[in-house]
């Protein structure tokens, strides 16, 4: 049985995951406007992944016998200085997600809520991957930022990214 505190925290995280999808949509829109369709695709796929994460919280709450409450959220940032800025913003955002997941895990551990602990382990592992992905791309972009051919190649590479829900499980 979930405490009210844990139920609310899980619900808040579900809504934050939906917000994350909107933040990545805003980054995709910036990239599209700058004619970087591959980078835009990367963020569109990232947005799909965040909605998938939100639905994991939704389904977990439902499976535990609790109602998920959908709330509104702030408008994400829409203005970026460069492609690199979008990735630095995204890494910062993912670090916030990691911090929030850790706080959720702390509540679950404090309350000895083992089902939630098991559920959150997937997200803890996922956040290691998310931060590493953005950190890697930042380093790659910084290395080639002034080389338009290299940026074109990276844009082309990211155009092939696809979302695979089965691979997420």
C-alpha cells in the first residue's frame, strides 16, 4: 500500500515525464527551424521515450490500485542559442530527472515499499543511460562544432534513431 506522500510523488513524476516530452518537442521544433532534421528526429524520439516513461508511472499507479491524476505544467523553454545549447539544456534536464527519481527511491526505501523500489530500479538504470547519451553527444558536438561537414554527418546519423518500446522493457 502506498502512503499518500509516495502516491503523490509518483504522480508528480508521471506528470514531470509528460513535461519532459514537451521540453524535447520544443528542442525538436528549434532543430527543425534550423534545418537540422536529424537532430530534430533525435528529440522527437526522445519525446516518445519520455511519454513511454510517463505511461510506466501511470500504469504502475493503476496496477497498485491508485488513480493517476494528470496536471498541467509550465511551458518548456523554446529558445536556444545553438544545437549544442539544446544538448546542454537536455543534459541539465536529465540530471533533474535523475535527482527526482533518487528522491522517489528515498521515499520508497524509507517506507519499505518494495514494489515501488523494484519499479524505480528500471528508472535509475535508465537515467544512467540518458545522462551518458547526452554527455556523449555534447562531447561529439563540441569536438566538431566548427566543422559543418561533421555536423552534417552527425545530423544524418541522428536521423536514423527510432523509438522501440519493446527495447525499453
